[in-house]
C-alpha cells in the first residue's frame, strides 16, 4: 500500500494491537473483530459514496440513527431520525443522546457547527457486526459494536467513546493529521481530549473531580483493568495499557505496530492536557487545544508533538491577550510540557 493511503486507515476505538493481545489469549470475538476492523479500514480507502451527507455551506445537522441488526451493513434500517422521540432500544437512544451532547459541546463551548463546521449530518449505526468489540468513525459515519458482554459491553454505553469517534471527524475536517507516528498520536490525543471534555460536561464534573479514564463505561467484567486508557496516569488503566507518560520512554516503532504507536504514545500529550486542565479548568483547556488545532501551518498533516505544542503555546498567548483564557494558561502549558519532556519552541525555533 502506498504511504499516502496510510493515514486513512483509522483504527477503531479499541486499538488493533489490544485486540491482537486478546486474540492471542484465545478470545474468539477479538479475532472476529480484528477481521471486521481490517475490512472496514480497507473499505474506508474507497472513494466515499456518502458525500451527499455533507449538507452544503451552512446546514442544520441532523442525527440519523440506523440499526445494522448485527450485520456489517451501514445505513441498513433507519430507526431514529432527528426530532423523533426515544425508542425501545437503549443503544439507539444512547447514540442519539450522546451524539447530541457532543454536538452541543462543540457548538456552545467551541463555536463549531456540527463535526465538519458546516452542519454535516451525524449518522450512527448501532448493533454493527456480531458482538463486535469496537466502535469506528469510517466512511463518514459512526458504527458501534455490541461487545460480547465479557471483555466489552455495548460501545454506545460510553459518552467518551461517542465523543472520541465524533472528534476523529473534527480532526479529519480541520487538519487531516496523518494516522501514523506522532501525527497519528496527536489525532488520537485530540479525540481523547474532546472525549473527556464532553464526558465531564455531561456528568457535571470538573478537572479535579473527573477520573480522566477513557472507556471505563464500556469495559466488561473480564477486561483486565478499569478502562482502556488514563489521561491522568497513562499506563495504569489495565494490564494491556502500555502507554508511557514521558518522552524518555518514547521509541520509534515500525508502522506495523499500532501505526507507529498512535495509541501507545497519545498518553504523553494526554498527560499535558490533564495537567493543563488541573491549572486552568477542562473547558478553557479544551478551547485552547481546539483553537490551536486550527493552526494548519504548524499542525500540518505530519506534525510532531513539539510542533503541536508550539501551536498550543502560541494559541495560549493569543487567547490570554484576547481575555478568553486566564493569564496563567501560558505558564500552565509550559510547565505541563516540561513535566512530560516535550520541548516548547519559541517562534524563532529556539528552546525556551
Ligand atoms: Zn481513536
């Protein structure tokens, strides 16, 4: 496969290398999920047939919920349209409500009209696949597996899962970070940032009261831990969580391993966000990251951690000047970067 296609191969919510570890332990649904995951990643490379869902210049986004009825077919049966009342099926209602809360957060806190900034419709497919252990953003829509009830529960149970996957769409439309190595880890990181921010917004939590876990509401009784990841303490969420929390433990990985560590190394910037949010609050920190993410000159498709945090540092200075962030925001980001070993470069490229 050519390199330029590589970035379209977005992983599901559960990284393939985690599913491989489960499969090695003889887990049959993990094996089946890997096959489905690979197929969806490949099909995502095809020219999109659903571009019509992008609703022109400025539209009013609709939530369209479909039931895949345990097949791997997207948009199989429309079960809840925008404005329809709740249905019997809790997965449908969760997808509808959590997409709604995610859109509300982006609109009210960050000024973004839907996930593409232009009022795109948000399509969800629930009961996708047979007991599939994953959730995806692919082919410009969301798909959620039911889980097997042992390793993972229904993936619509987690507001952070829904907001994380929606945020892959936001990144796709905002700066197209290539899904490999550090740019891929930044892509994953942004989805965890927004997944956590939306989760805290819905649950009425603050940076201090939140647990900062990712995927804690979808792991089942046989999952060897309490969540998939921890933004507060990377590497501690489960036996399979191998995220380092410092650049000293960063090693170049081959692309065959988690696309060069897109899930493994997202923990390092995640920790910076957690520390910044402790200092200035989660919503201001999310505004800062979101603002920086618009800086396509610095956060280019292959941006590194150092480049991304230079954009965040610049955005912090601008937002402080505009009175949109407290004065301590700039120092908070720099301190947090120092704590995980990420350099902050000044505009002329010298280390501060
Ligand atoms: Zn992701």
